[in-house]
């Protein structure tokens, strides 16, 4: 294994601890490169953002160039490239949440905190984000804190929750765990490590389950597949068809297969194309 940018390497103790965690993550994937996303969450749980040391660690662990790792880290908004607040407060201002009060919540919080989108308070407690959709329209307006749901908010209730976070008080979401974890704690969960809070709280509330309740009350069911037909247009199989997971390299499997029409490339070829940033 080559060493990537030793000037940005973690100290030996931190590196060894992260390497042990990374080994657990890599064991879940047949192709080590597939572990990049959880490894980015892992280093983010260490530093509170994806630091240069974190980029170097991921590159070294997966035998990638730092340019390849950075390309992924800058694509997804959950990865932060500068120090993030202890709590990320995301206010949905998309159409439904906006007209239900999301815009008013956003305006109130920006005024109270003195920060705008993707900015962090001076005490490092709160990073504020304007979210296009939190995928919880049945609870509009919705606010998320470190990706936990706070439903049916008002400017007053949102300000109260944020004020308690700043004061260091524990806060519980409307649905989910008994308390909201810190940004670092949640990043570690996203890396695949159980924090013991997975089965706490309400998972699905009444508005989410209303459609299911109506279907059961009226005896509504999904149409059955015609005999002998497994939906040839989509390639989907009936739900009772047993294990339909494709093997590596088989149709519908993306593992070890190039994109349609593309030539298969080795890891060495990709590193050459992107320009190697490694030092022997």
C-alpha cells in the first residue's frame, strides 16, 4: 500500500483507530472502492468535516488518488469541506413546506442566529441550511436537525428547539431516536456503526400510515402479476419470486461492470487518467 500525502496524515494513534474501523466497513463490500461513501462519513465523524487528512486517509485505504476521493466528497452535500456546526439545522422551504410556514421559519432563524444558508454560528453550535425537500410533506412544515425530523413546526417551536440546542439541552425529534445526536455522532452512524438508538421513538406517524389504513379498510390491493408474466418491460420479478439478487457481473448487477458502451478500465488506468497524487 502506498502512502498518500504524508504531510496531511493523521497522527499514528488516530490513524490506527480509524484503520480498525475502516477494516470493518471494507468487510461489507466485495469491491473495496464501494466503501468510499461510508469512509467519508467515518473521517467526518472524526474531524467534523471532510478534512485534508480525511481525504488522504480514504485515498490510502482504498488505493485511490486524492483527486478521486475529493471528486466524490464535493458531489454530495452531506459531506462538509469546512468545519460544520455541532448541529445542522435544515429548514425545508420547498413549495408545500414554504406555503405552510417554512419560509417564515427560515426568515426567523436567520434573523435570530445572524447567519445564512450553509453558515455556522460563531460558537460552532449551529450550521443553518435551506433544504429543497425533506421528503416529509405529510408533516409540513418540516425542519431537520442532523437528519432527524421535527414535524409541523412554527417559527416559535423551531426557535425553541434551536435555543435548547445552543444551551446544551438534550432535544428529541418528533420521530426517531430519543435524542438528536451531534454531527460527529450521526456521521459515525452513517458510516455504518450502531449507536444503540435505532429502534427508539416513533418510526411512522399517523399521516404516513393513513393511506395504508384506508387500503385495509376498503380491501384495496395492488394488481397481481399475470400468470407467467414478470413485467417484461421493467425486468422486475414478483414479490414472491424468492431471492432475485443478481450475482457479480450478471445482468442488473453494477458490480465490476463498465457503464453501457464503455470500455472496462482498471484502477491503475483510472488513476493515470485523473493524475496520480501519491508518493511512494
